[in-house]
């Protein structure tokens, strides 16, 4: 889908579908819209259309005086129109376009009834982002007719003084959505196809095309780095591990800050010898969603070009119960020299992250954020629409929560309860990989990771409940969600704004 801007009035732009976004109060002004008129206004009254959030009604071409397909999309009360409501309106525009198999769609930006702010570049960007996110489809394995793809989504504008800001907002929306789609593709790809090596190859291709620096380490280099935990997790699989590292460095500008993003990259998790039940393995190709979020965020950052240096680290491996698999009771030595007693081989994500965090720390970042599908406990606590966050720096946690509110990827802070640290004590190693009690598992995982971040401000995001969905919801088709891509990119851009970029 191409995004476009047209300075002409709405009725002058040719399209298969025209969309007008209205608040509840704006309904009274619809008669003044040239493409609406009295007959269509009366039809909306007959249909009892109230302009509620997520509502949309379609007037077919030729019906009630309409000369083209017309969609009226609601965003609720004007005083409460925010980012979520505007993204949802974009989702509904796309749905109505598919209903009439429209290829060319135009949306009014200014007009008597429009709900968009007068200085609405950001609002337009949010509409575009919602439509783009909803337009994702994972294909290639299923026969049958695919939904009609919108070729162009145009935003019509009757004034031109804000055109530059509007185009910039559309470019940002496109960058965020494309990066999220790439993350979703990686998550949705079958694990037999997206092995650690295959993933690293694909990441290398797309990252270099985006202008990012890429380094991929195989088993020998991983061993040289001292990453015994990653190698221990990989032992049970015939597929060798990879350690993927990307770097974004702003061109022509001095980076005020250096940020490290670390993502768990387990391309399939059977649980190892602590084997999961069959039902628990069905969607375990999603266990690399944290790594996919980090890599997707890097693609968006490369497009948005903030004045912040960003380094990404993704330890990629399978966790399988092969003949050489690590066993409960084994002791692994990490890149930090810390020894870990493995009490449960299904708590492997924190093992590979321990090594990756250690390597990230060697590059002297100002801040470290990791993201992972780490614990079922966080899903029990927060469900499937909100991720958990915890960390050592209250300001950093607040920044991430705020970024999530702006992108619609909600976070809820969980505490790092100091009294629980003793649950990770081991009589034979420096630390155990699971707690001695079954309660507070998400916090145990956070406390475990904290051992490997030194004194650097750090936050951990647990996306186990939100990374994959069995059913579609607005803007998110079934499958990989891509949760965290836009959040992390937004947070990094926010850091650049603080520095005066």
C-alpha cells in the first residue's frame, strides 16, 4: 500500500472509496460536506449511526445520491479522540475498502465534519499507521484468493502550509508499519524454515539494505566470546546457533547517547529435556518474538534516523531434547564468568539473554533494554493485551511505559522484589535458573537477568502474553503481533528529542 498526499479538495481526488472520519459531535456537520448532502445525512440517521469508536458505515456508489463508495468512520466524542481512536479509524477504513474491493482510497484531512485536529499531521500519521498495520497478511502457504490489496491510500488536504509535516508523518507511519510487518513475518514463519542460520541470513540481507552494520557469529565465534549459556541451550539441536548483532550510527551527527537493545531469539522451544506438553509447543515458533521486535525496531530506527547510537543483540538458537541436550542439574558458565545451575531446561531464554546482556555490557551502553517471551507467569498476571516491564531505573521504566501508551503497546510495571532473590540461590553454582518456589516466576526471571547488567540503567520487557494471538483484533491479524517494534523505536526517537534532535 502506497501512502500519498493530495492538496486538492476531497471531492476532486479520484478514488474507489472516500472516507470521512467524524466525531460524535461532527455528525451534525456532515450535511456541509460536498460528498455527503442531505440524502446521505438522512440515511445515517436512519441507520442510527452515532460515530462511536470503531464504528463505520458504508454508502454504496449510486445509493442515496452517492457517486462513489463513501465510508463514514467514527472516533467517538471529540474531547476523547486520541491515538488509539485514530489508529482504530484507520483499521476501519481498510476494512471498508476491502468490503468494496477498493484499490484507490482517499481520506479527508480537513473539512466541516472531520474529526482530525486542524494541525493534524500526527493524527493523519496515526490513521495511516492503523490502516497499514491492519493490512498485514502472512501468505505463501495457503491456497485461495487473497483479500484485495489497496494500491494507494491518499490523504486529501485543502491547505498546503502543513504539507511538509504531513509527508513526514506519513513516512514515519510507513517505517513503523513496515518494520512491524517484517517482525510479524519472522514470528509467523515455521520453525523448520526460520532456523537460527536462516534467520541470520535474512536479517543480514534486510539490515544491510537498510544501512545498518551487521555482524553474525557462528558456534566458533560464540565460543570465543565465552557464551557458554547460549552454547548449552543449543546443544540439543542439530541446528547451530547464531549471535546476531546490528548497529545504527547516525550519519553526520554526534550521538549523544548509546543504547543497547537485547532480544531473545529462540526460534523453537520444545522445553528441552524438561519437555513441554504437546499443546504447549504448538506456537513455540513465537519464542523468538523478542528478538524479532529488536530487529524490527532497528529497521524502523534506520528509517527514522534519530541522533542516538543503537546497538542490537539477538542470541538465536533452538531448544530441543536431542542426545546432546543440556540436562537438569548441569552447570553452565556464562560470558560473564557466572555459573548457572540448570534446574529446568525450559527456562532457557534467560540463559541466552545472560550471555547477550554480558556482551552488550562490554560495548559500554548508557542504557540497556531487553525484550523476551520469557515467562508464562506474566501471561497469568497481565493477560494477552499488556506486557510486563521491570527495571533498575525508574525514569527508564516510565519512558518505556509512556512510549507504549503512544504506540498502543501497553506495559505494566512489575516490582523486582529483593526478598525473592534468595529463591535463586544454588548450593553448587553462583545462581539457579529458576526459583525455588513456583510463585512470582516473572519476577524471578527479572532478578536473574539483573545479575548480568552491572550498574547500567536497565529494563526488561516480558512479552510472553502479547507476542502471538490466536484470534484477530483491530490492527492485528491472527499470528505474530510484532509487539515492541514501534514501542522501542518510539522510545529511541524520544531520547533523540530529549537531546534536541
